[in-house]
């Protein structure tokens, strides 16, 4: 009920013929674990110098591979704790002691009506609303005329919402906007937008003048949805789950496989060329998907350059330090500064200052 089928039937033989970019990136990451054992560097050069180097690399690279993690969405305003959590999940915090959106996704709720009420909010406020910040749009403008591809562990769909070409995106870990059947024989995914909107209304959320759901003035919202609204698979009436990678049950649907193949083909097409591996907001939760592979591919290609934008963990292996650009600080400010610098509307000193503050 309320779900629309997203993909066709699972075609094992068809998928086996496609390049597997996900498997290849994991293999590169595992190689990187062994390659870069001697030590880690924070990079070299002053921040102003590194920003200028990165601007030049973006302008001259034959290809740009963007690897994005949770830090990029955090810079866009999709924070999982603090004011944003308290604004939309205050009742769940009071009733169950949940302290942030991330941990709430793993909470053992007492019944399905409560669990899916939580997930309706979780999905809506991290998938169907506009990000408060402009970092995704700024990044898109920065590379829009470049030869780029994006691999990301983020599941909030913000790249597409900001104008990035769908054919140049690989969401490795799933999408908040998709459900999957719990039956392992059913390898389909389903759009959940219609269901989410109905479940938000059922909890008492109201729309503002821009059509976005908000907490009503009296703060009377419900932590349950009607039993009839519990989402089911439209094919066989089975239960559904989020299409988020947590174990082997994750459904890699047709769109996922096409994106995986496109990523593999993009890398092969530009082997031996001047590639900028631009890592943004990637932590150490799943380094084998983006960070370690980027290190390894930079090490393998003498023309490649690695850049890391990270608030607290901007670093690189010592082996590739001379071909690395490490910039600490708010990646949103760095990207905005790069964009403004390219437009020649601010002085480089102003850009550096905005990063330090």
C-alpha cells in the first residue's frame, strides 16, 4: 500500500555481465590497508596555498572523482543531533531516551506503528526536505562543466536534488527514499514518498506556506501511525524494510548495478590520466569504500592528485603526501570559497579567513 515499484525483476545473469565498481573499490580499499602502513601525514603547506592548489587542480584535471561522506551533508545542515533533533523528535526523546536521529534508527520500538512513525520522520527530514545549507549546490556549480563522477556513502539524495547528473552518481549504501521487500527472493525496491507524506499527516504534522511539514503550534503530534498505514510490499503484501546497507539482505537493484558499472567504466576510461580524487567529509566508519581506495588509486597513478576536505581529519598517507592536498575546516566554507575565488569576487586572503573562522 502507498508504494510504487522502482525497479524491474532481479536479473542475475544480466548483472554478472556488468562491471562491478563496488567490488573493485572495496578491493582497492583492502589493498590500501596494506600499502599505507608506515604512517599518516596532515599534508604540507599553508591553508591559503592548499586552497589555491585545489582550485588549480579542479581547473586542470582530466577527470574529477568526488567521494562524499556524512561530513558533506552535515555541512549542508543535515545534523543528526542538537536543535534539529529536538525540534522534530522531542517526543521520542522524552518517551524512549533517544538522543539523536542516527541511534534512533536502531532503537527497538515496542510496536510496528511506533517504529514506522519514527521512520516516516527520519526519512522525511533527511530525504524530502531541502537542505538548510548550500554546499551541495555550490559543489555542483564548481564542477558542473567538468568531467566528474560521484561515489558516496550518503543516502539522503542531496546530489540529485542539487542538480548533479544521475548518470554520474553512485549511491553505494542505499537511499532513504526506497523500501525493499524483506523476502530475499524479491530483489526490488519501491519509492516511498507517497507513504511518507501520508504517515507524516497521520502523526499530526502540518504544512507551512512552502508545503513543508512542521510541528503544529500546540506541539500535539503522535508517535504512532494507524495500523493500516504500516507499509507493505505492493507485489505480495510482505513486510518492507529500508533500502539501507546493514547486512547481506541489502537489495542491490537495477539502478544500483548500473551506477556501480558506470563508476567502474569512468575509472577505467581515465586510467593513467590526470585525475583529481576529491574526498569530502569522509570519516573512518567505512574508509574502505572511499578513503582507502582514493589513497590507493592515487598511489597507483603518478599523474593523480588526492585532495581531502575534512573538519577534523584532513590527512593522507606519507607515500602520497607530495601529491595530496589536505584542508581542515568546514568543507562548506572551503567549497564556497573555491567557487567565489573562481568567480573572482573575493580576494584569496578572504577565502582563507573564512575557512579558519
